[in-house]
């Protein structure tokens, strides 16, 4: 692996901050760019809060340089992580602008959640250096990073990216085909589509969907993935079940009408007080803190 010591992060929002934290706390020099002053200004405070949560000292913030100059941020970088808004045109424009500014062999990584990497790199002369690195929120607590190889991404770039992520304690996986949503979000949203369809079709209410998941297979998931589970119950049983169930499972190619109606009427979830369920500020706060507490416990168990 080549020496990767200088990291650039484009976008100082939720994900950019988490990615910057991971590298800074592992002793890498991290430069962060954001064109929005409030994002840039609040970054160090947000990182201090994250470091307090994981009970890590603040010294690593010395490895961080924030800037509103893209050129200054990327010109020495060995790898650039783009974590700007999930809009194809925004991402394309960022890579178009930074290509003439980066070193010849700098790796260019996009943190897109679902957009195929080839669509971002279309018409860009990136010479095989553009790769997907799909981190999960919070990036400093969730180990997985999906490393997505498009038809044009070189094997060298994939290998270097995986080696770097392993070096800083992440769990990278190689996604060999550049399909929308990669692996994690395809699985996650197959489940969400069915969950919303069950509510839409009156099979059960919204609360019941989550009670079922959290009190059944959700409990097993940390130790038993779906493929291990099908091997455990037997592929013969899996086949018998699929022969019955698959024809009834939702396969709509467009978002559920129920989801579309809710968004149109401003029912956006916790941030508006109502989504599929009703949320008081207190309840929403509780869910968020329960999640962080849980992830912290898992993180500490994995470290010990
Ligand atoms: N939020 C998640 O859970 C999550 C998880 C995985 C991946 N992602 C992906 O990561 C990316 C960033 O998501 P986020 O949740 O951090 O969003 P965010 O809104 O918190 O942060 C985006 C940041 O980009 C900045 N920005 C706006 N225009 C820019 C530009 N032209 N150049 C550079 N920066 C710009 C904004 O000021 C903001 O600070 C998206 O592609 C998203 O889909 C998000």
C-alpha cells in the first residue's frame, strides 16, 4: 500500500465530519472543505461532542484543517472523500472542479448513498481513480464501508482504498458491481419497501411493523446474517418458503403512494412531529440517544 497520510474531505456535514474524525483520530492529516460557512464553523464543536461521546481526547483535532478553498484542501491529498449533498449534478460538478487540482495519483472517493459511481464519473477524465466509499452514520461508530468498483475503477484504487480503511480500523467490503444502492441500501430498502407496503395494505399498523422486527429477526441480525440464517434453517426450507411467499411480496418500482402522500402533506417524520408515527420532541430525542447508547456499547464490546 502506498503511504496515504493526507486526507481531504469535501463537505463538512454529518458524514464529512464523521469521516474526518475517523482519520484525524488515527493520526492522519485531514483537510476539510465546505462552501457553507456555518457548516465549516460548527465542525470543530461537533467533533468535540463526538469525541466526548466516545470518550476520546480532543488532541486529534490538531490534525484537522478546515478551509473554504477547494484548491487548498485537495492539492496535497492522497485521497479525497466527497460527502456533499446527494444530488448527482452537485457531485459531478465537485469532481469536475477538483480534477485539475489534485495530484496525479490521488484517489477520488464518493460517499454517495445510492447513486451509481459511473453516473458521477460520466464525462470526467478520472483515469480509473473514482471509487465509491459508502460509509454509514455515525461514521466513527459504524464499522462498515462499502468500497464500490465501477467498470472504470482500477483494481489498484480498490486495493489501496480497502487497505487504508482497514488501517484506520474500519470494516471495508468490496462491492464488485456498481449497482444503485450497492449492497447495504439495497437490502435495507427492500425491507423498507415491504414495511411500508404492509402498512399501506392494512396488514398491520406502523407500530406493529417495528415491534415485529425488533422482537424477532432483528434480535438475531448482529450474530446471524440472512445468508447464515438460510444455511442454518436449511436451503430446502428456504426454497419451500420462497415458493409460497415471493409472489406476494411487494415489487413496486415506484415509491409507495402512502409515502408520497405523507411527504406531500408535510408529514416528514421526527423533524415535523409526524411521519408514519407521531413524535413528541421528547420521544424523538429518546430514540436518538438510545441509538447512540446502543452503538457505543457495541463499539466498546468490539474494542475489548
Ligand atoms: N446521513 C446519512 O446517514 C448518510 C449515510 C451514508 C451516506 N450519506 C451520503 O453522504 C453524503 C453527505 O450526506 P450528509 O448526511 O453528510 O449531508 P449533510 O447535509 O449533513 O452535509 C452535506 C454538506 O455538504 C455541504 N455542501 C453543500 N454544497 C456543497 C458543495 N458544492 N461542495 C462541497 N460541500 C457542499 C453542505 O454545506 C453540508 O455541510 C450524501 O451523498 C449522502 O447521501 C449519508
